[in-house]
C-alpha cells in the first residue's frame, strides 16, 4: 500500500528556507513530497531560450541536490497542472496539497481549479501568505476601500508594520527529516520541456549594507551598478521578502524601503482590480486614439529611435534582460507619449524580455507612464529624453556602453521631433480624456 503523503507545491517560492508554506507542510502529520510543475499554459508563449526558464530550471536542480542530502528529492513535471495532479494522485496516496498564495489572475483561476479537483478526491488544499509582508486587503482605508494612491498606502503600510508586524523567519533545516524518503523522484532536462540554455544569466542580488545605505544617493544613475538586482529573486522567490525586510530594518534607508512597498502596492492593486491587466484603470484613457505605427514600434524595440537614452535602455534590455529603473520610465514615456503607441504593446514587450518581469509592477508602471493608471502622472507630464541625459548620464557613460555608434554618422536620425511629438500628444490625450 502506498505511503500517505502531503505535497508541497513550489511555484514562485524557489527556496527551501524561510518558505511559509513549506515550513507548515513540514509540520504536518504526513511526510512531505516536494513538487514543481513546468506549466505549459505559461511556457508555450515564451521564446525557447528564455533566461527565466533557464534560471528556474537551474534553481530547481540545486534544490533537488540539497533535498537529496536528506534522502528526499523534488518531483519535477511538465504539463497542465490539472493533468499533472491527476497523475500524481494516481501514484501517491495524497492527503493534502500545501502551497503559497499567488495573486495574478491566471494563478487565481488555476488554483481554484486545482482546489476543486482535489476536493472531489477528498484531498485538502491549503495556501499561505509568503511573497509579501501585507497582502490583499490587509492595508486598506478606514472604510475598507483599497488605496489607489501610493503615498497614503505607504504610510499606512509603515504604521501597521511598526505597530504589529513581527518579522518571523521560518527556518526549515531541522524539519527536513520530515520529507518523503525517495531520492529518485521524476526529473526533466531543459530539452525535455522544449527549451535550451539561455546565454543571458540572472545576476546574484546585492543587499550589502553599502548598497542599502547608498541606494538613495546612487540609484538614479544608470552608468553606476548601484541597484540591488533583487527583482528576479523576489519574483521567483529565491530570496524571502522577510529576510530582505529584516536587513533593510537594520540598515535603514527610507527610499529602499519604499521601493519594496511599491511592489506590494501594485500587487494589491492587481488583486483588487484584475481588469487593469487589459484595461486602463482610468476608463476614459481607453478612448485615446493610439497611432500604433508598427515601423516606429520596431525602431523603439531595437533601440534605433535617434534618442540615445531611449536607445541605450532598449539595447540594454535586449542584451541583458535588465533595464535601469530610471531609464524604464524614459523609454515607457517615449513609447506612449512621443510615439503614441498603446502602453499594452510596451508592457507585452517588457513581459517577454525582463528577467524581473512581475505582472503587477509591469502593468502598474506602464499605466503610470501612459497616465492611465492608479497614482498616475498627469498626461501632460512628458519626459524629455534629452534633458534626462543631462541629469542622469552627463558623461554619456551608460549611453556609450550600449550605443557605441552614438556621435558617428552611423547613428540614426531622430524618428520624431520632441517639441512636435509633445504637442501632438497633448492634443490627442486632451481630446480623449476631457
């Protein structure tokens, strides 16, 4: 007779330590079978050399190696989650499935389907908060409505954190003896799931005291490698938000804190307003008559607009899967305001390319750039991509790194005049929103 097991389902929490759901599973009544699914619903839309898939795969193999030291392993499957669970249920006597919350629209729908499937088999489904400090409606106005402006949300977040949040670290090491004992659980290669190893790697994160303390002073200058590179690691859960918050509490930098809170602000916006993935938060902005010129979109994607800061940003993205945050604002504003191309086109391109792609933040920031989102910049705020160089890349170090032909006859002419584009944008936006 098969041994009774609980399954812990890893998703965007790819670490063994300080993982709330995994910790809870290890404290359950039955041995824990760790599991991961390469979900075809997600993978089928990705390029075959996607760097994020390589990163997930390599992270899982490290986790498998570590678990094998405890006589266990990590079962890795490829397919639709419902089909995988049907298979697993037929092979193991599963009592409960434990996991951590995921807040994106597809994930919510998927989890509801899995919970229903398991309930039909009399199997429990339990999910825990892990990837944020505060979630869903834990930070709301006094009347229970969600915040749609960042600053009051941030103040309430800080107030609640200081008053009642205890940063607990969920150490799992001493409980790994409660794993299901089988070191030869199913495994797959990148090739098995239809992918190949990417040439782009995801850098380690940097949260040294120096990085945190100097964050505010250095973060706006793209030529300096002064950001933490935490994005992909928080996205895939290779680091826990609690450990980062604990570190930030010790080092104390208000701006660093606020960036972490921005992430949670956008996550609760997506939770409360899932329709904003497709639609403008401010409905009247969906009346904008976008030009959507495909040739100009291609030039923007390739970094050939004739605006060096925009071009450097897009080339950095294409080469490395990363773009400096200050430059992200400039290239997004340029696409929406100078070229009058729908923010959804830019959002989709970033989703394909960014190593730290996070739906909530990506949608939120693109809507901010277009003026259509929560807490958005007014539509008449248009970044001047030339004066931004004066402020943030005066020595052209960043630009010369990614646009080596800048200043030569090989560099393209500007595809649009800044003044004319600005006036055109005012006119089109004004007609739509007034």
